[in-house]
C-alpha cells in the first residue's frame, strides 16, 4: 500500500530526544498501525464530505476527485493517510462505543489535526487545500455514490439535500446492475421520513 509508511517495524526503545519529537514519532507510528489495518480503500466514487466508510466498516471511501497528495514546502504530502485516520476513528467510536456521529467526528477531527501537525504541516494550510475538494450541497450532482455507504453521518447532520440527490442518482441509473435499486431507494426514503418527524433522534 503506497501510503508513505514510516519505519513500521522499528524497535520501540527509549529515544534520547526532546519530548515533542517523541510525541510526533509516536503519532506517526500510531498512524502507520491504523493504515495496516485498513481492509480496502476505494477511490472510484463520489463521496459527500470528501470521505466516508461502508456500513460494515471494511471499506474506506475517498472521493474520486480528491488528489492523493499535495505539495507543501517542496515536499509531496500524502493526504490519504490523514483522511483514513479520521474515518477509521470515527467509525470505530460510532460502532463500538455507541457515540453519536457529531461527537465521534469531533474526536476524529482532533486526531487528524494532531497527525497533520506531527508531520510538520500547518493545519490551516492542509485544511485550505482539502476544502477545495469537499463536495458541499449544490456544488455538483452526486452521480456515483457507493451503494453500501454508511449514511449515519448525513442523517445525524440532517442533510436531507444530499439524501435526495442520492435518490436522484439512483433514478438516473447510476448503479451497477447487481444492486437492488428499489431496496436502496426505500432505505433512503425511510431515512428522509425519519428526519421529517419532530423530536426524533437521528440515532
């Protein structure tokens, strides 16, 4: 997996360097450990909010228009590893600790920020680059959405517009022939109905 892994098998011995360096080194090792656990990375779909995950957690989706890297101070910086860190943490907190998406997202975002800074990158520069590729409402039609995309983040943010555009994508015949379009459409419509009900928790 060409994700710029850093000394994954280096011995964990005490290093005689400043604490801030050890912190950055350990963050890099932790990120490498998460990268090795990822089952599948898919970059062939349109993904709302840039990245997401499958319902079973085995696939991390990164939007097909998102560049794999960007140039920062004459260095090529791989962006996939930071996105994957965020999505893996978020999904784990939701599935295994039962956290609400909005809470899990905040924790995952803080971890992403720490990993970016540990790599020597200013968060504002990284975030400025990423924002250019986030598909916000109205930016463009979602024509190739993963059929098994976990929609809880969109439900929890009550993003009904994106869910409606997913239905439009199905109507346009953008799904593989093996996918039951009727069943998928039904699930999305049930989600929309739930969102319209007052005083109903999204989880």
